[in-house]
């Protein structure tokens, strides 16, 4: 997918042993929108979930039958490898269908651990957030097709302002090591 290649290129040489988040640093623009988590709690994205945290963030939706389930399962493995102290955030692209209850079941099915928020909210605000964080394809026709969304993960350390993207289907070990590098 073009968006995946573009994000991998922007993040640095993904397969290169010399990859470092410092070389690939980006400045994400978090909108502090109000969202609802899988437990029905209302949260502010930046103030409650990102500020002063190490974060792994992706976009997904429950009825996706291709990339999302594989990405979420892979991220569950990454979460186990990195242990506590890292906040995982998955935001639905299908806010009309993905209620907190639906997201809670999805989280259980994928064995998401504590510290992982599955979020829904206002569709327009989520769309603005997605674009502000760079999760879009430059071709508007591809970008409008939800089945072609990028399997990209934004990860970083807000306190140290160290951020990068990586493909969601890299090996869990590689992903955990990349996240580990932004912790230090």
C-alpha cells in the first residue's frame, strides 16, 4: 500500500539495523478531542492518554476483515513484550458501528492487556485527528476507501518529544525494540 511505503520511508529504513527513532523523529499534532473508551469512560486524547506517556497508537475498525485483526493481534504481542509503562491506543475508523461495547468485545477477542484503550467518538473529529497525525493516503480516492487504510503505528515518548511511525505488521520483537528505544 502506498501509505505504508510512504510512512516506512518517512520513519527511516525499516529493515536497516541502523534505524533509530531519533533519526526519524516526527512531530505529531494531537488534537485533544473527547473520545469514549471500551469501558464507556469519556477521555481527552492528549490530556488523559498521551501527555507525559510512551504511546503506541493505531487506527482500526471492528468489521475490517483484512489488516485490522492481524495488526491488533500483532500489537497484542508487542504489548506483552514491552510490558507495563507503555499506553496502547486504538481508535476506530467506524464510529457509527464501533460502540464501546463492540470495542470491548474486540479488545477481549484480541487479548488486549491493561493500559490499552480502544476509542470511539465523533466521526468528524476522528477523521480530523487521523489526518493531523498523518494517517492518510495522498490520493483522495484511496484515502476515502476505508478498506485501503494504512496499517501504520505511531509510537513515541511525549515527555521526550520522540516520535516515529512503523508498519503494524513488523515482527513483534522489532516493534518492541523500536518502542524501547523511545523510552530511553
